[in-house]
C-alpha cells in the first residue's frame, strides 16, 4: 500500500508540474475559491509561533539592522484547522538584538492601496538613496480571493531604521515604460551598487512556462540611479534558452564592480514544447556587470544535484575568500524522493570549488530565502514542505499539502546557519565577530596550494585578480552582502593578486627610498642644530632645556623637518591610495536567490 501511495504521489506531482495551461486557468482563476479554508485577506502576515505552519515564496533583503520580508504565502492554524493566505504587508525582523526563532518578534508595515502582493517578488536595495525597489517581478498567489495579477508598476520603500518606513510609487501602471517590458515570473535576480539584473523567467501574465513562447529571453537591467529599464538580448551562456528558478548571486569583492554568478535552475523549453531539463552545478555562469559579458566556469568538488527553488547567500572571509551558501530546493517531484535535496553545499571563491557540508537530510524544503546577517551567520526564511505526500489528483490539494502537511521544524520558519562551525542553530547573535573560514575551507586552500588557478578561464581569472574586500565587521545592507571582511590574505589571494596593485620591487624601492630620505632629514636637522649652537653660544647657554626644545621645534622641525616628512609620507602613501580606490565594492546586495513560487513552478 505504501509503494502504491508513493507511486501515486510521484505521478500526481509530475502531472501537476506538466499540467497544460488550458486547464489551470479554469481551475485556479475563475469562480469561487477552490478551498474552504481561505479567508478573504490576512493583512498582517504575522502569526503566533504556536499557530504558525509554513511560509514560502517570499523575498528578503537586509538593510542596516533589519531584514525586510515581502510577498509570498503562509499557512497557520485557526481552531485546529489549517488556513492559507498570501502576505499583504511588509514584515521586518530586528538584527540589533539577540533572539531565538521561537521568541523573535516580527514587525508589520501596511502597504498602500494598489501595491502588489506577489510571489517571488523583486526586492532591490539602493544604498546611496536608502531605498528598496519593489513591484517589478513576481506572480499572483493561488490563495485568497485577490487572484488577479496587478498591472506592472514600480514602488520604493524608504526604511526609517525602526523596521518601518514610507512607500512611494515612482512608475505607475499607466507609464509607457511598461509597453516594452513583461513582468517576469521566477527569473534569476540580483543587484549591486546601482543596478539590478533580471535574467530569464516566464511571462507571469500567462499561466506558466508551458510553451517556449511564454519564456522571457535575455536580461533586463534596472538602473536605480536613473530609474530606467533596459532590455538586453544577451543570453546566460550556461542555458540552452531562457532560464528560470535558479539563483543569480552577487559577489561584491571580485571584479571592478563586483560580479554575478548564475547557478542551477531550469533550462528553457525546446521548440517542440519539451522540457530542456535542470541545469547542472558542475558549470556556473559568471557575469561581469562592467562589460556585460558572460563566461562559463567549471567547478570542482562535491557539487549539489540539479535543482530549482533553492536559496543562496554570500559572505566574505577574513582570509580573502568568498563563500556562497547553497541550501535546499527540489527536483520538481514531491514526496520522499525530495528528501535527497535537503543538502547544504558551499561554493568557495576564488577556487570555484564545491564543499558538501555533513548534514542529515530530514526536512526538505523549497521556495525559501536566505540572507547573510552578520559575522558567519546565514538566516534562512521559510520554505514549503517538499516531502508532502498527497493521494489525490486535485491541484489545489497538492498546493495546500506543501503548506500544511507538517509544521515547519524551524520555529516561525527561521533558522541560523553558522558558516564557520557549519551547523544550524535557533539563535541569532547581534554584533557577531567577522566570519572566519571553516576548517574544511581552510584545509582545501592549504592543500590545493593555488593549483585551482589552472581550472579558471582566463576571463574569470582576470575578474578575480581585481579584489576589494572591505574591512567592515557589519555590512548588513542586502541579502547578498558581504557581512564581514578584512584585507585579503592567504596563499589563494596572493597568487591571484600578484598583478594587482604595486609590484614587490616597487614596494621595496619605496620603502628603501623613504628610509634614506628620513635618514637624510634627521642628519640635516642635527647639522643645523649644531650650527645654530655654534653661531649663538651665549644665547643657547642661557636657555633652559624646556625653552631649548620649544625654540628648536618651530624653527627646524616645523619648517623643515615636518614638511620633509610630509612629502615623504605623500610618496609612500600614494600607492596605498590607488589601491584604496578599489575598496569600494557595490553594496551587497543579494543575491541572492529569490525564492520562486510553487504555483507556476509546479506547472512548468
């Protein structure tokens, strides 16, 4: 009987994943709500920990001491019965104080009328303006009565430092800007200092990527300074067509203005409507936002199995490396077969080497988000149950089963993963010290002795040679920000940075030259001092030691010595200043992987 149920669940979930578009709209978008457990609207999105079940398909971004959570869906119990709703307020969590996932308090900020409530929404932070941009990407929920997809518009949210802030619509639905754009569902998204990038996805005005025509090719750029969109026909080089349900991770410390790495997800469909399959993690695609060029880069080590709707977060170490946390996701089939995707892998840069974290798979999930939140801590938010086992062919039953088949084992859907100890915790620590590599990462770089450089493509290697790690111990500015850092060190950084900055000979020359200049200055001061004493023996003899010091200092040290020392320092510091210009990476921002919705995702 168990085998029969397992087979039925797999068959049903596969059917749901490939259901034809002509069937889904009638079922999901017309007539009364197909479930009796849906309230007209659940405004706050804040549920007591004792009643909380699941949260999924939200986006999250870190700004200062707060993490902001927008969109998605959640489930909870009411008088013992499961309820399902979409989130219609902006949530926030305070990162300035310690908390546990069972005691942490959510704040809720009301959205203005007309603001979209989407699954997998875009959420981009522009540090120079202190604005979060929202409303471009995403798709409508299957929960609640507001099932229509709102028209394209763009809004900003200005955080006020207390977990709340002010909303403003900057491009309304009637703007001609939207005539050349399509709201994308489940694209790969990331943002840097001044630009956001949206790669692939499917037309969310439709019902999912059931045909090649619904897939969105190329990439869209949003300039947060000029507030303008630009379409690019360039395709991500590791995809046969359009791409969706993967991650676009921002990597601030490498490249002139950072770089982005596209990984995982699903290839676009073939011309005959067939599924082109999942993308292997053995190759990732590197995007240089300065030149807007893509390059494939092969990876080494223990890569994750191909999957969709996973989450990523990045963080730079005190040793000049950057580690990308890749967690969860699913292979598009629900049930026990999904347990194998409950894994944690780390992609370490500059080596592009995968490390598999020892971890007991028990609670598979997908449609979650992750954020670097200070020190070595990664915050994971939500995720629906990939292990849900349903025995009906009803699509809404399948959707709901991922939200109510089991309560999230992480209280309120929150967990903290420590990148140094490589372990999950229910506790968040404010003001955590800078992230230091785990022992397994240290061991890899120690044993590789720089040999990984041979695996890098010339173009990617050139990007990695431009580094600008910051020295901040807390840069909670975005979902993909580097939370801790220091001056790059270690064999892996010195090997890659040999051509960056001053040559060893130049540094030695400056040091020797400065020493000689200093010696000459001191000798000159001594000579002048001796000569002055010879010229004024009687005056100098009647001067007290204190007066003697005060007399000499303004005449000789201030007018001669200090000016000479300043000039010497000026020569010595110029090289440092030229390097310093590189130490202003775009705010991290990110990428992170925005979780994307099961609704359209299941249909793909």
